[in-house]
C-alpha cells in the first residue's frame, strides 16, 4: 500500500488531511526586526560595520551588517510588489486560476493537447510561467508548488488517509535509515528556531521516516534532511512537504540523486557546469 504509485494521473481535485504546525509570520517582540536604516551621518561610518543579528525571509537567524539588513528590506519590498501582481490576477481571474491540468504539445494520458486548449487557458499558462520565473509570493507557494510540481496529482492517486496511516505504521520501528535520521536531526539547520525545537525535529522526522518506508530503494540519504526541512518551512504542513519530497525524488530530479551511488547528483552537477560555461563563460573561468 505504501509503495510508489503510478506517475500518470490527471485528477487535480483533492481534499488533503493536513498535520499543521505553527511558525511565526511576524518576529516576536523580543527578536530584532529588519527595520529600514538610513545612511549614517559623517563620523558614523563605522555603523555600517556593526554586526547585527536578524531574521531572514525563511525565519533563520543570521548575522550581518547594516547593508545586509537594508538589502533584505529591499527584497521584502520586491516580494510585496510581486505579491500585488498575483493578488490582482486572483481578483480578475479567480482564486485558483493557476491550478490547471498538465499541458503537452502532442497529448497523452493525463494531459491536455495544446490544440484542444481554450485561448483563456493557454493565456493563463503563459502568464503563470512568466510569473513563476519572477518568483511566487511566499503566501501562495504551498498551493502553487503543490499544483505545478505534480504533487497534488500524485497524492490524489492514494486514499485520503495515506500519510496518517503511513506515519502510524512506522511508529516505533527501527531501521538503518531511522537511526541515521535520528543522528542528523539535531544537525539540520540548528540556526532556525522552529527546526531546532522539539516540535520541529519531530515533524521533520515523521516526513523523513515516512518516505524511507514509502521508497525502500532510496530509504534515507544524508542531504534529504535539508531538502525536507526547507519544504516544511515553505509548505507549512507535514503532508504537503511529504508529497513535495515524493514528487521531487520520483518525478522531477534525475534518477539516483539520493541513492548510495549519488550518480544523479554527479549528472546534474556536470550539466550545471556545462550550462554555466556556455551561458556565463567569464564567471565559469573565474571560479
């Protein structure tokens, strides 16, 4: 029951059972915030070299100077501007205008042929691609990522209680994978308050252990803890993070990225190196 399901599915409708965790969206009063800092007057240039601790966009505590804080504030403003574009489209096209079926140029099982698309759907597809390249607002990432990655379709092929039953079935079981997971949990982003908490590590452990039983060929490979942790921060729920991890390993990434040989990682690194040499030869040579 808990093995990998077939990849070709077409149903986008789902009603997930979600295990939620809370992560602040606004820093607590006791935590330094990134308020705008104006350029210091003459005689105060050393202020730019002062070391300050602040929270980045994902909730990590980082250390930097005043310039770093100002850059982060500029990024926040760009994200707000991009968010306004998405909200305007939701107002004109509907709340779920980007939740569309997978498109193919030649058709096939679980896809819609370009020739049969309505003009409005094709326009939405082009608009979505352009917007994603500019960045998806953090508030919309869980729903957009789940849809465009194929994770929602993958989840729709199994019973609604799949994740909860998988977690219950793996409770108390010990394997080489679970032992390595327990060893890696405290080392996974210790600078993030939630991931370094008992609640955060328990949530991350359930996602990793659950997937190690779902796909015994992959099991657990060091490095997956960081991938799953970031997915938890973005997706906000364990179940959504689990399915995003599943679609990444089973459908998106090159095969064998997280197996014992790591051959897929070597392939991707070589492809990236070749692309870098082609697109940015000066940067590639200088590195």
